[in-house]
């Protein structure tokens, strides 16, 4: 069944502001995540061209909440910032967030985009923030990778017309100095998985469900099935939306609106998630994935907020 793009269907906005849709819990089931990585922490030297410090991140669990406190510095090597396509300098941040230990899966997709409505955090405390603030107007003559000048939301990844200065971790730095991920955080995943092709829990979503990187079981309910690269269920539209800038200027895939969700086209749902068993949750749980293609990181959540 053909469904509208995640932007129009879910009311998503680009990086810089969150979607204003709300979710209503429907018939749902809750799953406890207590005891899973509740004491995960990291403290490693960090060095860039502009900053030498210690990257710290610490997760803890109360009886009801999972919380992260971090200083926003990654625990892996990064690219050079500022760079010609990203003029911003990474700085220490005050990262503090919490989510429920007993997430409740619903059938409703709630938009989560932009710094004020992040979809989640990686284990090292780095924000997951796949959208951008960049836009174009209908003509395509007026575009700005950093602010709102039109209705067409520019993607950070998967296009070559606009450069966002992302590094090998699919990350870059916001004007206020926040380093954040737009796609698979390669350095973190390599560290967590020791470079192996295995299911790797890389973070926690705003609704409390876990986020995995790239690999999952080929049969969602069978931990003995082969590990494979899971695929998103989005594709580029066959026909551009009305009033879109000409494809002779910017090929399809440049804008968020160029993508549509097609249920069953891949392994995952519209929020890049599915229900199944994982190494940490052998009885099964709803969980998200970072994928190699759009939407790269989930831009909505299925859990109650």
C-alpha cells in the first residue's frame, strides 16, 4: 500500500524544530528494559583541532526512568570541524535526558525531528538528529542549507547538491557546537561491535525503545536465523510533488518530500523499526534501526510519549 512521505504523513519538520503532532496510545503492550545497559558509561580522551578534553557519557536507571548525562563529545575520531562546508566548532555540551524503562508500543507514529524533539541518543550521549534546517523555495533558485527559505526540506545524506560537511560518522556540528548524527554512527558502531557484523545496540529512543545499527536477524522472531543488513521501507517517488523545484536542478532524493514509505518494501516500518527478538531482549521487543538508506535514522517513534 502506497503511503505519503514521512514529511507529509507525519507532519515532520526539518532540523531546527520538532513536529507538532501528538500521539494517542492505542491497544498496546509494554516491555521492561530494566537491567539492560543501565550502568553503561564511557570516559575517553577527546581531541580535535580546536578542543582537547575528555568525552564522558553515563547512563543510569531509577525504578521508572533511564537517564543519560553526557558532555556531547564523541568517544571516537571525528572529521575536521570547522570545515569548508560546516563552519561550526564542536564544543562541550550539557546533555541530560530521560525516557521510560517500560516503553509502550502503539500503532501511532509520532514525529520526532529537530533539537527540541530528538528521536533519541546514542550510547555515547550524541544526539540522533537526522533532519536539517536547510530548505529551497519552489523555484529552486533560493536555497539555504541552514535556514528556512522555502517548503522543500534538504536532506543531509543521499544527495550531492548541498554540502553539509558531514564526516565519516555521518555527523557534523550545529551552530551552537553540538555534534550530532544524521546517519549510521560508524565510529561508535565499530567500537561497540568490535568491527563484527552483529546486532549492535547503539542507543535509546525518546520513547524508551532500543536502537540498533544496520544488522538484524533475517527472521525477526528467530535468534537462530542469519544476520543480515536490514532495509528501510522507503523509496524515491516516481513522480515529483507539485511545485517541487525542477529535477533538472536537483535530482530526486535531494529533498525529504522526494521519499515515500511503502509498507513491506523493506524490513522496517515507517519509523525504521520492527518487533522481534534481539540479543538483549530474547523474548522480543519493538526496536529501531539505523539504516544505510533513507530515513537513515528514525524520524518518528511508535512508543507512547
